[in-house]
C-alpha cells in the first residue's frame, strides 16, 4: 500500500497496544511502542533507496529481500533493541519486539493484497505473490484508520488510553472484515470473467480500483490476451491481442537485440503478462515491452522502451511507468 496508509496502520497498532496494561500505565513504553510501530510500518519500504542507482535497479529490488520471511523477524530486532536501550525498557523488550513485529507483518500482508505483489516467501522462492484484492490506496481503510488517529490525538488529546485499545480493536476487526468482503468479491468477479470469456484454463488477474463497483482484468488463453473491465457486474472486453502475433514478435531479431539491456532484464524479472512490439523510429527501431496488468484507458503504462539504430545496436533504454502519479492504475 501507499506509505501514508502504512504509517496510519502503525499508529493504529500503537493504539491497539493500549490493551496491554503496562502500556497504559507507563508513558515511556507507550511512546516507544508508537515509534516502533511507525518504524516497523515503513521499514520494508526502505528499499526505495535503490532508485538512487536507477529505476531498473529499483524494479529488481523493491518488495524483495526487505519484504522476505527473514526480514519479518530482522526488522523488529533492528528497531526494538535501540528503543529498549534509549527508553530504558529492557524489561519490556518482548513487548516492544512483538508490536514492531506486528507492524512489519501488517506492512507485508497489505502489500500482498496489492496487484504489484511481494516476494514474501524468499529465500524459498523468488516468485511474485499478489492477491489482487486491494488498490494501492484504499479510501475505506485510509479513512477508517485516519479517523481513529484523529479521535486519539486531536479530539482526545492522546489521553483516555483505557478506551483507545478498545476503539482500535473495533477498527482492526472492521478492517479484517472489509478485506474478507473484498476477497470474496474478487473471487466472485473472477468466476464471472472466466465464465464470460469461456476460460476454463489460462491465467487471469484482476486489478482493483478506487471504486468498489469497477475492476479491471487481464486474462490469457491459449490463443489470446484479453484486457477489459467489470462495471456494476457487467464484463466488457476492451482489447484482444493474438498470442500468435506476440509469439512472432518475440522471436523477431529486432526484439531479441533489445533483450540484453539492463532495463529489459529488470522488466522480465518482474513482469507477468508480457506483450512486446516494435516499430521503425528516428532512423532506427523502437522496441516496447509492456506488462499488461498495468493498463488504463487502452494504454499499457508500465514497461521498457528500447531505442536501436539500423544495425540493431542499443542506443538507449527507459524503464518505468508512463503516467502521472495521480492517474490510474494505482498499483
């Protein structure tokens, strides 16, 4: 999810910790837990520093090792030990570790429900896992947890701790119930799409949006790629691409000449519904690699553009999202 939502969940976990008697009785412990849950809620995304070495390196790194199984236990250790030392709370180190651990788990868990996905089972597998259930920014969850923070810090002024834990227990119960409903809705829509397209086999992914009543999808059959949308329970196929055309493009010498670039290697490491095409441009060729999951208004926005000269030597390549930050898809 987006950083703002992750941090709000960190605040909520600190509020939930007020169910623990020692937290309400010892302000220093409450402060340390709040710092720990905020840090744990953001820590896995420290891999964004990989952008300093280019977007291709970022694509290879983001949501990888920092979201892996070992990281679930290492991040809380890195965060809770300094907090215990700084606040003199060695007697409560297990409590600090536990709440920080929950913050890291919530971060990775929420990312798992996003379309972008995570490599959360490393080192056992580098497979990208994604449950395609929640948008990168979910308005309902954001407002729910922001409302809790507003009540706690603004209206109640950080006091009434005896009621904070109970309030956040309700907030987390609502959050889990909401995610369960979204997951059930996703499964129903998936069956609807497969039935509409007569897809008994093949890969099909849904892309949630800011609206509960509008989803996008990308499906592969043995012969075609399908891009479409579901509006108010109605399936609409907007684009259909022949796999035969794709296979012939993928084996073309011009396309093969682009595969050695750093951008294409990073793209192939991450992409799942790949479509490639090429055209003559500026006295040479342009090869476009696209991941079909990330499309909006008939435009596939994530991929790599590779410029070649007439001798099929690489001139340059650019990898990234060809859209504004505030434009869909939000992944």
